[in-house]
C-alpha cells in the first residue's frame, strides 16, 4: 500500500491524525442525534501546504475505505452554478459502490429539475444566445418586456400563484433530495461521506459564496463531513467584495463552518528545503558560501527580509529560472542572485536597478540611501578557528554587505582581482575566477573593459518575473 505521507517534510501527518479523530467523533455524535453533518474550514496562508495536506488526507481516507468526494473549486468556477460540479464529485466518490451511486443519480435526476428552477433567473439570455443571434435575443427580451407590461391584473396574479407553487415545489425537492442522501450515506459501510473542497479562496467571489450555499442547503445532512481549505482572511476579503467592506464576513462564514482547523506555518528552513526539492534546484549550480548549505543561505535571506511563504515561493521560482537559463556552465553566487530575485519579487525596482548596475545610477550617487533599504543584520559567515558560529571572533556578513560587495564587482568588471582578503572578498574572487575560467579559459584575461555576465541578470529575471515597470499586486 502506498505511503501517502512519504513526502511529508513538515509533519502534516500529525495534523491528519488529530483532525480525523475529531471529525469521526463529532460525526458519530451527530448521527446519533440525527443532526446535520460536520463542516470544518482548513485555514492556512497561501503557500503553507493546504493542497498538499488535503490531497494526502483524501488519499489516506480512501485507503481506509471511506468515500471521498474531492472538488477543485477554482478549476470549476467557470460554470454558473457549482451544484453539478459537486454532484459529479460525489458520484465519483461513491463510484465503487455502484448500487449506491445509481440511487444518488436517481434521486438527483428526480429532484434536480425542481431544484434548478432557481437557476433560471438571469439564465434565459445566456441559454438563448447559444441558439440564436445575440441581437435577436435582445429583440426577444424587448418583446417579452412589452408583452408583460400589457398584461392584465388577472394574468399577473396567475403568474404569481404559479411562481409560489414553483417555489414550494423547489423547497420540497430540496427536502426530498436531502432525505434520499441521508438514506444513502447511512448505508455506505456505516462510514461518513467526506466532501473535500480546495482552492475556494481563488474563485470568483460570487461563485465561492454560491458553492458554500449549495453545500449547506443540499448536502448538509447527517453522516456527511465537509472539509473546505481556504486562506480564511482572503476568503473574508472575497466575500466583502460582494457585500461591501463594512460587511462582517468572518461572522458570515461561521454559518458554514463548525470549526476552523489552522495549519501552523512550517519552520522556514524546512519550507525552503521542500521548495528546493519541488523546483529540483541543483546545488552544483551555485558556489558554496564558505561551506554553508545553499538552502540555509536562501532561508536566512528570506527570514531577514521578512518574506511570507508566498513571497519565498515566487522568489525561488525566479531563482529556478535563472539557474536553468543563465550561463549553465558557470556556477553562480547564490547569496547575490537570490538577493536580486527577492528584491525583484518585492517590486523594489529602484533598488533592483541599482544593485544590477543600471547605467542611470552612477557608482557613488545615492549609495547610502539605496543600500540602507537592505537589512544590516548579520545572517551568516564562518566561525573563528576552533569556535562555533556566532562565537566571539566569528566573521559574519549581512545582506547589505553582500549586495554592496557584488555591486562593486559588477560595476568594476573582471579585469582586476578582489584584493580584500575578508569573508566577502574571498567569495567574490572565487566567483570571478569561476567566470573567467569557464567562459574565457583558465587564467584568461579580458582587459580593463571586461564586464561580468552578472550584468545580464536583470534581463533574465525580468523575463520570467514581468517587466521592471510592473506594479506589485496588492
């Protein structure tokens, strides 16, 4: 049997164990009391691994012979109404139990017409446009409006009676469907049906709200467990986009969720290690900074810049592009290259231009102002002989030190070797020798006008990250 948690680097299996125990006990009590199903929001910021957790959790449930209906809300939000997408996921979830699946289909077909009458509102024009020309639809709509305006009170009263009758029929259809669903799920090996929804906070606001409403009204019955993964603050923001900024979106969401289970952010070093493997970054592409592991370099820079997990993912995506496309025979100086990726990702474009020696920024002009945008905190280095890191005598460097040293190197060119024997001077010189040896032959000299290939980094970063003038998304 597949170990579904084999790639779990941040111990999400522990979360799965705790969550499953809670859900089963809560569902057991609900079934005994004839209460509605259990609904839990899995909340975590973007990049914290909600999709990884839900997909592995769903696989674990299937291995334990639970029926699981899995829905990618963002993939399906091109539709007008999510009810069919949810039903499709439910049918797939119980597909192995053919008799049960047929009963669900029968109940669904029996009542869908009466349930779906609510969806007709606003749908006439969309449906008609498929069959006839758009201008003709406009004409038909105008003719209908004129006809309605000319009808008498008796006709209007009859229409109202019919509408009320339809409404009553639709309500009854929902109740009939829910009763059929209760009967079916209680027969699924005496185990609950899990409906797992991911990517809800990436959907159109109206679709996200409608999906929650459909789940609540149609599928919220005993022995059905809902798991909905969201970035809860982002989902609340989405709802306010529909109802207004003064709307209490958080309280509104309490209508749909019994509990919120927050996935704790993983330690940054472990998160970077997972992303390093995900992007298949090769350690051989970079020059080691005095023996410090490359992943530690990335994590230290991300931490000192206060980057979110989403920021780290985007910056590492840029780093991957550089490592794959930029002079593949030359090992790159990771601290400087990743610093540039982070500055670009943060949309600090003036600093990016300055650090990459854009010609509009002279070497000595604004030096203090620009470099002060980078933290001066000492983040890594090498210990003094016989000492551990951070001990007295250890030589440590900041991101500001790294940026300053490499900007000076890029501005000055390859001709002159680095004469400063300190920690950064030795590292810059190691890179200079690497570039000269790989591109110009061992010991090759370029003369006083020789420029480093690092001057070309802005173009390769911008080609994947967007134009340098692109504004940062809110």
